[in-house]
């Protein structure tokens, strides 16, 4: 198989941030009819972090971005592109990303938001990778950031127990590679959506309909069923695209929504628990922030090492879903 030199989006650094306030399952059980045992058994979640009243999505994003830039040894002023994946922007407009651009001292290039809910980070990573590979940007900051708690009805026990707030970030740089799977960087991304399932997971409000932010509405069983099917198919797609066998994957870093869904994907890949990065117990479903938060955790503690192959997968409202393969 002949290979051609090509630009690859190489991960230079990553970072994460969780708000200080923690709400445990036991605390939630005092507000709604639920229990720690019920939540843990069905989801694996033990606690979630909630943004303070004066903390905006951009504040969480900026803290994660600063850690990622410091980790990469890169000055924010040298970035060409910032993409923020978020469902909870600071304002209806402009994009939260331009607030980051100003805060980081980046006065050239461009910045924008991407909206694909829980798949948002994989979507944003895919968009950034395309810009870098085409030479339209050299350095990119990709962030998943959410204050998802502001979309929750705290009296609805079916949804309020599942979500939390947080942010995670990756710094990418275009580096020439050989064009095969031995290259460092993003090897491939795979995106899908199916709007027929719009009403299975949505917020019942918006600026273009009733002017409200709205609350999360979810048909849990339908979401679970589709998640298991869609994630396994998009993982197979990623492996096939890179001629990889499941045993060549060093780490599965999935969207952190539900431990049962994650276990299902890992079993299908025949991956042992010690090759799966699992953080859902500590911060619940942080939507677009969950994958970069998991990456930051496993990078900080030394689990993910340079040269290893990392597989990402996510599914969210829309339905949207996607996967990515990165050689770290």
C-alpha cells in the first residue's frame, strides 16, 4: 500500500476543568425521589460538579484551555483557530469561542462554536482536523464546555441525576506525517446524524421558537437502545478505516454518559476494563466536555502515553454520533 505525505493534527497538550461545587447522589435523593443505589446501578454516576452562579461556560472553557496550552507549552496568541463545542453558550450570540479568543490574546485567525450536544467534541475535533490537514490553520484549540445544569429541571428525577458541568480542551498542531497509521495525530474521524430521532432527546425551548432556554426532555430507553447500536457501528467504521484490529487500540475514551453503554462498547471490542478510561462516576454526563475531560484525566495520570492509539466515541441528541482515532 503506497502512502503519501500529509499533514496530521497532532495533540500537543490537553487540559480539563471541573467547578468546585459537588452534588452527590445522596444530596439529590433529598430533592427528588431517587437513591444513590438506583443512580449507581443504572448509570455508574456517583456525583456531579455544578457551576457556581457567577461561572459561565466560557469561564470553564478558559480554565481548561489554559491548562491545555500550558501542557503544550504554547502561547494562546499563536493559535489560528478555536472551536468550542457547547450546547450552553454564554449568550445566544456571539459564539462563546470568540470570548475565548479575546481572553487568550489571539488577535488573528478565527473562532466559532459547534453544536452537536454530547457528540460535540468529536464533531469539533473533526472540523479542526479538516482545517489543519488542508493547511487553512496551523494551530487549533478544540474545547468541549458545558454548564448543562442550567438546562435541567431539578424536579425531574429522570434527567437531573444524569448531567453535570465541566470543560476539557485539546491543542492540535499540523505536523507532516507519512500518511499511514504509524503517524502521530488524528488518523480519522467519522460523523453521523439522524434527525428522525429529534424528539427522543431535546430541550423544549429555544430563541427561534419560544424564547426560552428550555429543559432537557429524554426518552431514556430509546436513547439507550440507539446508543448501543450506533456506537458499536461507528467504532467498527473507525477500525476498518485505519486497518486496525481491536487489540491494537490502547485506550477507549468514550463519551461519559452511562457506564452500562460504555461496558457494552468495550465488550464488543473485547477490551478489558483496564483499557477503558471511565470518569462518569466523578462528573456524570458533561455533554461535549466529557471526552476531553476523560482525555485530560488519563493524560495527567500518565495512563495515555505518547505513541499510543486512542479511540473516541460519542452519541448525543439529534441523534448525532461519531468516532475518532488518534495516535497520541
